[in-house]
C-alpha cells in the first residue's frame, strides 16, 4: 500500500508540474488519493495556501510510520514552475580537453572531457564525449556518451542528451537526461534509473556536474 500511495502522489504532483496552481494540485491529490489521504478530501481542495498545502502533503506522507511512506523528492517553486528531484546520484568535476568543429553551418562541435568524483558514493574517474549544435535561437542541443571507472576497473557507461545556453564570458550551462548501464554490483541500481543532470562549464573549460534520480 505504501508503494501505491508513493506512486500515486508522485503522479498527482507531476500532473501539474508546469505552472501549477494550488487548487489544481489540491484537486489532483484529492482525486488521486481518495480515502487514503488523512482527513476529508474537501479539506485539501479548500486549501489555498501553497506552503500549507505542501505541509499537508509532507505530513500525510510521513504520518503513518507503520506504512513507512516516504518520497525522496525535493519540491521547489521557482518562477511558477515546480521542479522535483530525487536522491543525488553523483557529482563530478573535471576539464574540457578537446574541441573539434564538425560543421560550420549549422555550427556543430564535438567536445571531449575528463572528470572525477563520486557516483553512488564510489570514487570514479570519467571520460566523455558529446556533440553540440547551436540552434537558430542561440540555444544548444547536445548528445553524448561516456564511461566512469573505479580504482578496481569496474565500469559505469552513460548516454544522454540535453539543452544548453551560453553564459557570461563563454560559460555554458546544460540541463538534460542520462541513462546508465553497468555490470558492476556497485552500480547495478542505475540500470533502471533515469538521471537528471546539471552540467556547468566555466570560461576556462572547468566542468562541474550533478545528477539526481528521476523516478
């Protein structure tokens, strides 16, 4: 039952993730959870205060200790958009080492980088290559792949895509999705996990990446 409620709550919140309104989220939760929600559904529907609504959601999720209901989701309202992220998968830092022009029109560039950090708490060293195309509106679309290795040679492969934008002084910022594959027991969990990433490149070519679960 706890797993069912967890999934239902996530679906309800995701259903109104783009420019959510308090009333839409209230109705979605009340309709989705029905009798599982603590208190009459109309009490939630009547809730108009955003912070109070999230307190009600959080309270409902953690109220029943026997059911062990827990959703590892961060919910942030920013500019009218609700962003939901799960547990941190990993964080790495590195440096862009090679750039190669594949096409001038449209502008398409291949980039190779090295980085190091932790994935699921395990120390890794990585190498990746991605191709970015600058689109007519100035945004950047990229696709890439790479490999992380542990000190004992256990591998974690990744493929992904993302959208980027230029920043001050030549910095670039990407947001996108990663998919993993590994035969190592240390990383087996990631074979069925979608990763949501932030990837930052400063004007000197130094890189920083963070990846969270999206389930």
